[in-house]
C-alpha cells in the first residue's frame, strides 16, 4: 500500500513538472512575437523642426572629393539671409590678371552689368576657415561665392532654373578652375538652391548692384564652357601681356642667377599650376588645389621670383614622370598644367 502511494506521488510530481515546462510559451513576453501594428511610442511627441533634412548627406554630395557639410549642420539654414549688396571698395590685388593651368584670366576692375549661364558647384568643410582671395576666412554657412573673373567683392543673384529658387551671394574668392563650371557657391547657398546632394547644377548668374531690389536682365556674357575669345580693353590686354612678359623675364633671370652658396637649387621638371602677381592669390590657389588634388604624393609649392608668385609641383626626374601627373590633373580639372624645366 505504502509502495503504491509513493509511486502515485512520484507520478503526480512528474506530471506537474511536465505541465509547467510545456505551458511556458504561453507566458512569453509580447515583445518576442511580431505585432500586427508596431508600437510607436513617439507618435505623441512633436517632431523637432530642422532645416537640415535627412536627405542631406554627411559624406559625399559636394563636387569636391571627400568634401561635404560635416557633422555639425545648423538647424537654421533656411533662415540664413541673402547677402545684402552694398558699395565696397574693390580689393587691391584680387582683381589683377593671373594664369591658372595655362589659362589667362582678366578679372573685372569695376562692378558692372553681367549675366552668365553655366554649371555651379559648392564647397564645404574641406575649405571652411581657409583664407579666400579677399583675405577673409571662408564660412560655409554664409552666403558667398567664388568666381574666376567677377570683381572682388561684388554681388550676384544665382538662380536654379530647375527649382526656380534664387539667392544673392557675395563674391569673395577665385575659382572654380574646372573647365565645365562657372561658379562655386557656399554650402548654405547651395542648400537654399536645392542641389547639395548632387554636387552641381545648371544656374543663371546675374550681377546685382547696391540698391537694386531685383536683377536687371543684361546681355548674356560668354561662359567658360567652350569659350570664345574674350573681348578685353587695351589696358586689360596690356596687363596680360605685361604679366606674360614678366613671367618670361623672371624665368630667364632665375636660370641666369647663381644660387647662394648655402642653398642647392632644385633641378628637374616642374608642373606650373598658376602664376600671380600677388602672394595671397597664390596661397589661395595652393590651398584650393591641395584639397582638390589630395591624391598628390608631393606638396604644392610657391616659388617667388621677379615679382611673380608661381604655384608649382615637382621637381620630377623626367618629363615622362611629370606628364603622368599632368594628365591626371587634366582629367580631374579639365586643364593641363604647363611644364617648366630647370
């Protein structure tokens, strides 16, 4: 009898244990089972309004390699006002003729009617804080621009025909030095025009005079895309000829001049990226190209002689070595640098 009772007790305990284990899935937390309607606890919390929507890329988007807006994008980009045109004295040196990648540029020496159509790009964190041709640091969150020949400083209205949006910016820098582009805008201006994610877009550029409430439709100027010969005044032509003459004379003088005993002149083949009569403009070009051509193994140097600031790469052991780098620059920028042999 006792043995039978003990057997029944053991069987009962085993049954209870099996029941407990078999019923466990019934008590699993609800989170482990997919719900027909997902839980959205934040639906009752108002979203924070930001002028930097999620479509803005933290990496890429800018025309320049590895450039972008960075990680600290202000929330008030839509509230950044247009530049307000005002009468300003023109910069003493930023409007002088210069040569970049074998192409001569004659900047305007006065603020006057201007209209141009072409492709605009933008530049961001890689250039933020760098000195511009006017001497001011570049601020990617201000309404500014770079142009090869417009007077510095001056003001233009830039319109994106694809969106109908327009902004007024202050021209404070030189560039872009690409064959297919006419103007570089700040990140803030490109954001306002709606092309930060694509890097570049067709635009219309119109001069805005101090006191103008709207741009005047002027005769269209020739763009830098497949340009015709520019029309220049006798004075401007003389300046270009003088610059070329000074370059040639300085090169001859440098070859003829004996080097100081304490220094050994560099010999070889150099690539000349630009030539300026002003050191600030040469430094600005070096800064820009150092970021655009960040694949270079050698640094970009400025060699000054005869009153000319030459922006150069090298020396290379042979013309063939220099030619390889020159071709890569041509593919990147659309222009090929000149060769200088010492």
